[in-house]
C-alpha cells in the first residue's frame, strides 16, 4: 500500500499534490465563504488552520510556504505603495502623519500598561509588547482593491499611518535589540541612521531613474513584469540589510514605481492578477498554518495573554481610528475603514516576537517565552479576522455610497482608434486607455481601413492582425475593445463612415509622416477627416512609451472656452495626467486659464496643475526652451470658422520642428455645425485675409465680453 500510494501519506510531501491542494483552497474557499458573507481573507486563514500541522495535518509549513508567504506579504505592501494616490497623500499628508502618531502612540501606551500591570512583564518585554500592538500590517488591503475604493482619502491616510507606525516600531525594536546585544552606543546608531538614509535615497532617486530608462527601451510584457518583481525584492532585501523589515522596502518600491505603472495599464493588471491569484493567498494560508487553536485549551496563561493583547490592541486601534476620523471630519464608515486597515497584525508582529524569544536576559532566560509567542500567533488570527470584517463592511458601504452619489453620466464617450502601422498602434491604444472614463465602462473601438483592390486585400489581412494585437493589449488592461475592418475606395471616407456607424465621440490617430516633398504636414487623411467631421480629433506622435511621460504641457488659444468641445479635451488630458501621476501645465490667456482651473477643481480635484499666462499664440516660440524628451506637448487647435481659430495656426507645421524632441498631440475639439457646409483649406492664400478679419473681430468681441 505504501508503494502504491506514497504521496497520500500525511503530511503530503509530493510537491505536485501540495500545489494542487493549495490551488483548490484558493479556488474553493472564497466560493463557499462568500455565501456566508465572510471575507475571502478569513477563509484563507481558516483553511490554513484546517490543513496545517495543528489541524488535520494534511500539509506542513515547509520552505515553499515560507517563500511564497514572504512574497505574498511583500506583494501586499508593494500594491499599497503602487496604488497609493500620491496627489491625495500630498493633500492629506498632515492628516496621514497625525493619524500615524495616533495609531502608534495610543496602542503603544496601551501595550506598555498591559505588559507592566496585567501580564507583569519586565520593562523591556513590555516595550516589545507595546511595539507589537502599535505596529500593524495591511493584511486587509486586498479587500479595498476588490471594492474599488483604494483611492479614497482615508485609505491613503491609513497607508501613510501604517508606514509611520511600522517604521517607528522597527526603530524601537532595533534599540531594544541593541541594548541586549551591546550595540547601543553612538557609533551603532550613527551607522544605522546613515544606512537608512542612503537606502531611502537609493530607492527614491535611483530606482525611478533606472525604471524610466528600462520602460523606455523594453516593451516586452514578460520582461517588464520580471523587472518589477526584481525591484520589489531588491528593495526588500536592501531594507533587511539596513536593519529594517523587508515589507518596508516593498512599500517604498511601490512608491518608486507608482508613476510608471498607470492604474489602467496592462502591466498593472498583470501585477494585481498574479498577486491576488497566487502570492497573497499563499501568504494567508501560511499564516493560518502557524496557528494552534488547541493552545487555548491547554494553557490558561496563553489564553490570558491572548485576551489581554487582543482586547488592548483592538480597543486602542479602534480609539485611534475614530479619534482620527473625528479630527479629520470623516464619517463613521470612514472611521471603520481606518480601523480595519490598521487593526491586523501579521508579519511585523511575528518578526518582533521572534526577536524577543532570541534575546537573552540571563543565561537560559529569554525576553519572551514560548507562551507569549503562542499568544502573539493567536492574536494574529483574531486581529486578522476583526480587520477583515471591519474593512469588508466599510468598503462595501463606501462603494455603495459612491454609486449613490455618482451623477448620471451624460458623456457620449466612444473613442475610435484608426490603426495602420504596428509601431504606432501601442501608443495610440495606451493613450486611449488613459483618457477613457472608467466609470462608463465602454469599449474602445479599433478600426482598420484598406482599399478594395488587390493590394487592399493584403492590407486587410495585416489590418486584422493589427486589430488582434490591439485587442490583446486592451484585454491585458481588462478593457474591452470592439474591432472593425473595412474595405473602402478612400481611406478617409471609410474612417468617416465607421465614425458615424459606431456613433463615436472622437478619434485618436497617429501623426502623418511626410514621405516626399509633395506631402503636406497633415497628410491627405488628416485633412479629409478634419473636413469631414466636427467631432474631436486627436493627432498623436509619441516618441517614448506613454507611461514614461513626466509632464504634460498644453497650449490653449484665446476663446477656447467658448468652443463646444472645451470640456471634453480637458477631461481627456486630466484623466491622462491622473493615470501618469504627472503635472499638467496650461499656457493660455488668463481668462481661459481661470475657466480651465475652475472646471478641473470641480471635476478632477486630484490633478496636479499649473498655469502660465500666454495671451498671444505668436508667443509660442518662447516656450521652445522648455522642451524636453519626457514631455507631451498638446496643442489645442481649431478648425477655420470656429470662434477660437487663429491665422497663426497655419504656421504650426513649421513651428513644430522646434518640438521635435518631445511627444506631440494636436487636439481639434468638438465643433457645432455641418462639415459639408464648410470647405477647409490649410494653406489657401485667398482665404487668409478673411480669416484674419474674422479673428480680429472675434478678439474684439471676446474682450468686450470680459469687460
């Protein structure tokens, strides 16, 4: 029997069956527990208890659980830094620091009192107990992401407070360890501080610099994902080398890569998918395998330690959360969110108590004994359950409140992307992904148009392959794409017919490349599209990957605020700035800038924006000294006959050569009217005088309106 079924003896030793069982737990636990309205995180921990060495003994906590568990907790902290709203943190940094002080100091004082007067620990053991209760881990953070409320201000505040509390606890832990190891002199602390400062400089300065170079030069999806993992574990390993916990380094890695991995990008989707599907559940199952429920029935002292730590830790964290919510004028639901995110104890608490069991007070006597170790492990179970329940409740309520407060969407957004060249397609699709409104959940529309002759048949086959690649790119970002492949005698007419059939609101196309002296700057296709529709048209030339852009510069003409599509292009650029985490600077007349600022503050209050007055489009050449390769320069144009049209627009093709080192976007906003009633000519000299007179009259009228 043993020879026939060696792998089925308990605990299971065969790696294939171990992995199969873990995958089954990851698959089935959420399915069953969701019916009971129990968060999936609790299900993973409970499953770990059942199959672990202190449960049925089906699995033992071998090196694979230690490895994947370490990866999982790193992943949780990394995602917290990666998804953190940096602009929201800048606005709420004072609240984040204040809440960090509250959620550390109140539990720390509580742990010190409980250790001294309830559990009768020594002074140093009580200090270590206080550090355990004061620090916490973002175990329940995946619940926040599941409900889509991870950019709520209180989530950002809680993450910042977590890092402050964890860092403070680690410093005190290092001090306690130094006392017992004889390393508590000024040399030790000077070297410790120097290591930490050098480490932070390396992560904050050099990791973004190297990452920008990497993402610009490497487009392979697998290599990008592998690079991200390498950064996370390098930062974690260096943090441990400096005397900090690796999870602190993983969080810093997330902050360093925050601007290079947009929230709607394919890379972000892959990172979240792998973490939520494998690494994080593995960590939670491993936590469950550490817990021995039978200890509660064998040793009353362990029970007393668990009760004291759970009650003191929970009540102090609850007090800190609701005191912070009261100070920040937040709702009770947001207070529960702050409590849920700061309640759980896991990796940090376990590491601290392990340090306590290794520090000798006297020969053979350690700072903390096995009973305290078992009590801390049991506290991890209860704190994770309480944290998950509180976070799930708050996340669900906040998601429902956001849905109730969401105004009816009147945006007719449908973005059409005509494609022809494989090297241009990724930048067009990525820009459209960043500009789309995720709350509408509408598909992008990919289009290829080819001629109906023999050559056109070959182009159609290439076009279908191009559409397949675009669909894969959108699917990687979890965004649907509709595809259309058309035959037409004229490419422009085919695009216009598709625009009308799909009822698209705008087009995103690549910039025309001049192939001969006879070609115009715009090309026949762009000129025909501008003449054939008054829908918004965005013409893009992106020299570097979209996610490596560091700033957006927008040139706005006079009277742009009176155009029909004024708000549409602001929405698109604002969303793009949010996804990239970059600053957007507007150059335009003072009155127009004020209108833009008011609109963005009301609709996109987390956009970093700046304004510089530029009253005359002729001042455009003064900006050429600011051109850099990691910028996107967006020029808001206008069709002839519109209120914001300027004769100076005709000179833009010659002026763009001074912006050749930067990425460029030409935006022709929505315009009322019938395109058939107007003949558009970009270089017709006989119309120049009429346009000049029209522009002069409109300037005079707008000045009168302002006055």
